[in-house]
C-alpha cells in the first residue's frame, strides 16, 4: 500500500509559524503533524506501507530530508513531488500520478484523527468521515440504505447529512483514480477556479466505484493557532503510551503538571508547567507559569504567565502575561 500526502499549501492561517516551517512539520507533542498523520494511518490500515509520496511546494532540501526520514522510520520509501501552483485538491493529488498504480490512501496533511476501526482493503473505496454539529461548514457525504455513498455535497445550506469528509481517502485501484484525475484536469472541470477532488469522486461513483465511509472517533484540526493548541492538548491526553519527558531534562524548584511533553535538554527553573504543555528540545524556561501551550525548540522564556499559546523556534520571550502566537527567531522583552 502507498500513502500520498498533499502538503504544498502555504499555511496562511497558521502564520507566523509557517513562515519558516511548513505547517505539516510543526511539532505536536514532540512529533511533526505529518508524522503523526501517517503513523495513525498505518495503525488503521494494518497493511505494510511500501511508499509515502509527498506533494510539496518549494520547501527546500532540509524539509525534504525530514519527510524522507519520516517515511524510512515506517519502513517505506519516500517520493517527493512538486505542486508549483495552487490549483485545487484534485490537481495536488494528480501531481503524484506516478505513484498511483496500487491500492493507496490520500491524506491531506492538515488534520489528525483517532479511530477504532480497521480498514477493509477489499472495498473499492473508503472516505473517512466525522459527524459534525454544523455541516454547512464542510463537505459531506450522503448514503443509501446499504451504507454506500451516493452523493457529495459541499457546504450544504440545508441539512442533507452530518458526516463531514475529513480529508483522508482509500482507493483499491489507484489507476482508476489517476485516470479520473487526468480527465478532470484535461477537460478543465473547475469549481471556484480550482480542480476539486469531489468531482473526481463523483465521476468514479457514476462509473460504478462503491465508496463507503470510515467513521473516525475524533477529528483534530491543525488549521490555526487555537485549533493546533487544542489538538496538542488532546494528543497529550490520548497518547498515554508515548514517552512524555526526556531523560536529559533539568527541573529546578519546579512543578510539571501532566500531561506534558518535555523534549531533550530542556531546563525548567522556578516554574509551573502544565497541564497540556509541549516543550521542544534545548529550550529554557525560568520563573514562569505555562499552561495549555506549545513551545518549540531552542527558545528562552522568562517571567511569563502563558496560556493557549504557541511559541516558535529560537524565540526569546520575557515578562508578559498573554495568549500569544510567536513565530520563529523572535525576541520580545
């Protein structure tokens, strides 16, 4: 099986954090979003993953090396494709056409999930969904009496379904997906100026492909700062099996209120940390109270009273009480 991860977007809603780091590589509880995504897909598919194909923008060699490392840790080879223009979801997936010769999962890298089902790879296709309170903000699926999807509705203004598409899809025959993607692009079938994956799915369904839903228990968004901080909170609560604190941390006259993630070589002095705090490696925190926040690597925080916040890499932040969102290489004192 293969996984294709379209992730070429600029992450504008997550700025300033995405100015220097692509959104899928922002760390949540010590791991990049995209790494958590593919690991969770592996757990649900219960299949050996042969290849992870990433569709990226101009992110540079260091980012590509990180993506290759993530794939190799899962025993898969990595392939890098490029999307030079933001022309829609169908176009993004089509950029990885050369990897569509087998059964595969498409997973857009701005969402995480928790599921308790195992995917049936004998089905034609599976679209992962989650029931939402306000379907008008999402693309949803409708189903017939047999549980087979019979329609796709984008942001319905009248209620037709509360099963929202979360952005993860399984296809038993990748070649059929590739053919329909090419048909939509070659024939310039656009909505809102973009090539839409839902048009591709509709075409496949019209030609006999049977799509089923895979309902996830929890859908965790990483679209903006507040959503990402909440996702960090839930990941810390859910993933009790993960090691939460490195052996190399130093705590001096401090209290850590779990659940928290504390990275390598972190120094915490005269502070209260937690609950729901993630701190990246080589960060120093002094004389502070920090709750429900993400602080990345190589940063220094002093005299802070911080909640619902994100602090980037290589930040110096001194003496403020705030709900903050601070990008990399920033100094505030």
